[in-house]
C-alpha cells in the first residue's frame, strides 16, 4: 500500500551473464545468486546492485552502485519497470476489492431486503394484536406507574412499575403496601437498536397477575450509546429498583433480573461486571484492613471501614409517594442484592461464528462491528461468557441463573445458552439451569406466548423463583406444604416442578386467559418472522 515513488522491486538472479564487471562485482543474474534492487524515487532513476550479504546503504557510494557493462536494461528503463510493477500491484489490489464488492454488496443487499420484508410481513400479520398490546400499555392498562430512575436523565431514563392487586389497593387507600411481593426487573430486547420498555408489556401483565411487582426498564440504545452505555443505564435502573421497590409493595430481598434477547446480554454482562467489581472491592478492603488493623484487630475508637460497594443510598426527594427521588448511584447495589437472573434467548458470547451466523441472515459485518465493537478484544470484553472464563471467581458471586431458550430460535442459536451454562458450571457456579422449549422461537416470551395465553415461560420463571426461595431457607409464607416443597426443591429429581406447581397453584391459576389467538396463526407468524 506504498506510494509509487517508494516502490520496491526485487529480482532474483537467473542464468549467468557472459560479461563480468571490471571491478570484480557479480553481474546481474550471475551464478552467485545476486539480487538486483531498485529503490527510491522513480524520477531519479536510481538503480543499485548489491552482492549477496552486502548491506545496501544509500549514504555510501560503492562499486555496487555503478551499473556494469553487462546490464541488459538502461537505468531509466529499470526505474520505469519498478514503477510499472508497483502500479500493477496496486491496480491488482483494487481490482480484487472491487470484484469482491461487486458480488458481495448485491448479495448482502438482497439478504437485508429479504430480512426486512419478512419482518414487515410479520408485523402486518400480527398488527391488530400488536396495536391492542400498545393501547393496553399506553392507557388502557391500570396501575402502571411511569417513573424516572435517573435524575436529570433523558426520555429513555425511565421505567414502568406494574403494581399487583394488593399493592394497588393499598396505594389507592393512601396506605403503604406490605413489602412482600417478589420483584422482577425486566430488561427489554430489541437487537441493541430498536428496543422499548413497552415490548415486554404482556410479560409484565402476566407476572403481576401472579403477585409480582414488575419494573420494565427503558434505556438508551445504539447509536445513541454503545453496549457499555446500555450497561450503565441498567446499572442505575437496578440500583433504583433495589432502593425503591418497597414503597410499591416489593420485597427488596427478592429482586430478580429478567432479560430478553439483547436485554439478557446486557443483564448478564452487568451482573458479571458487578461481581468482578465486588471481588475487587473486597480485596481492596481486606488489604486496607490488614494494613491498618494487623491481625484482625482494630485500634480503640477506630471506625469500621466501609466497602466502596456499600455506600449509603441517596435519599429520595419528598413529595408524592409515586414520584421517585434521586437515581441510585451505580455502587448502591451488589450481586448479593439480586435474588436470581433469568435470561430469555440471550447472547452470551459475541464470537466470530455468531457474527458469521448473523451475516448469513443479512446483517452485514460492518453493522455488527458498529454495534458489538470494532475489535475482537472489545467484543470479548462485552461477552459475559468470556468474562466468567477469564475470572472464574465471578461465578461464585453470581445469583442463581435460569436460561430459557427456544429450539427454533432463528436469530440466536440455543447453543448460546447451553455454552453459557457450561461455562458457569465449570467456573464453580452452584445453581444454573437451562430450559429448552421445543418448537418455540425468539419472540415467544414476549409476543407469541402471551397472545395465545400460553404462559409456559412465565410459569417456569414463577416456579424457579419459588424454588430459589425454598433453597434459601425461607418458610414460604407459612404454606402447609412448606416442608414438602423444600424437599422437592432441593432434590435433583424431575418431579420438583410438579410438586411446586401443586403447592402454588393459586398463583399459576391467576395468569391471564385472554387473548387467545389461534395457534395456527401464531405458527404462521413463527414461520414468517426472521427472528
């Protein structure tokens, strides 16, 4: 890729020439295997002939710089030959690039048009149902409170709090609800580009019918921010949820993080980075304590050291029980504040094979590098699986993990969830489960399932949250079958799910039974969608 005037042509000597230089130097193409080199500006016509092993120094005039009588080509012609060789090489490079683009660009444009066409047809097929969902989220649905989790933030720094019946009734009477309900912080997907908190409305509706306080998070997407900016926004949102969920009837000891698609990537990446930060803070605190207190004792009157991750939360502003105060600082929560993580069709490793898969679907490498990261090192730094593999101690700090993936997911292969589970278990995580749902696709958790009132995924989430609570030693609200439930949850057998379903049938029975779109219509939508 050098300019022509810096061109370099090297020709290895061939058959022996009949003439020899009068000063004893090897002739061009002599049997000694000499090299003929032409270096320098083409307009100067400088030709240098160097013996094998001799250093070519432009500052030192030697006999090797003097052309011999046996030279087959005059000096100006040799310089022209060098310029022509360099020009031919550059022309060849550009010809290859243009040839590659000439067939690759139309192919990728065709794939992208096919991708967008299928997406448009999919939206048109389900448009009446999707408009009904949008209307429910925008105003028809009751007891949905929109709050801002970042003071002074933009429109995207907001979240919707979906109140269960008990909390809504208490707030309607001007009372403070009992903080006993589990809390689900739901991070919507959207391919890192087009997401919105309204995308998970149907899932929030189902979970709050089962007694959950649901907090659907809105956050900035690309190109407004990179993936790191998305992680930062959700860091603040989870901090706000941990601090403020009690005023909406949520139990801050049972806060779970649920992420769908790219939201699962952001949620798992945030937890992995938070666990790594917790480890660093713990090591720093231990070092500082050892330096100041010696063998575990502190001087009289000394104040206990406070870990950086445990700073006091900011106080919310007064005025209005439904108006949030200052946003939580990014260090106002730790992984120990999270009861569990649920990933729905998530991406946990941005490796080359996955990018090849997306490229085959019509999403060009250029777009992927803009969103995921320009370099492989940056993409690995944004891959939760790589972070856990590089720092295995992170896995021990993570909460219980449930990964749910459809076997017919077209855009994110279910191997992503299976590989992430294997990585976590190899690093020492104690409670990681994968649920593969046969025949379901990428949009089933938030669109297809709820539109058919098929709440299989929500049922998995509810039962696993109950299972985590049993394993934590909780009494399960005084249930008469508490002992049986704890025993079933701790067992490795397959019947624990049916035992918990029987024990908490009232919660599962409360899941919505409307709408009920025909399964044939949903199957057609699954076939059309590019996801």
